[in-house]
């Protein structure tokens, strides 16, 4: 699969995030402060909670269930530091946001 049109910058303002079905994956798209757009797996690797229900502050996303935190600039865990979430390639064309859903594989935390 290749890049697919997912949303526009008019619909996803800076500081916002939204979850989309792209191909066969649910992908979280976040428009970070400063203008960067990031696409990650939409489900927390800990206990499969929707990350869109969490809190986004700057580039830090906190899952609502057990407060796992991720730096969306790197998709690495902050708390706990050993975890990470999948990151998908993003292409911006004008105001259109395109995502390649085959660019990564969702992560699951191992006990």
C-alpha cells in the first residue's frame, strides 16, 4: 500500500489528535505544537487502550488508563522508558495529510 489521504490541516489543528482507519490499521494522527504532524499506532501497547482518549501536552502523550507516556517526536516511552509505539510515514501536500499505513508495525508490551 502507499500513502493515503487521511485528513487536512484545517480539520486537525495544532495541539489536536484524532484516530483514523487507514488501510487495515487504526492510526493516531497528532498535529504537534510547532507544526509537526506525527502518525502513530492508535492503541496503547500496555493494555490496548485508545490513545486518542489520553492527554497531549506539547509532544508528550499520556494514556488515560495507566498513565504510560510517550514522546511523539520519537515514539519512545517516557514512562516506562523501555516501551515504544509504532510510527508511520507522513507526507503533507498543501493542507492534505497523507499516511503510509505499511510504514511500521504496531507494538505490544510484553510482561
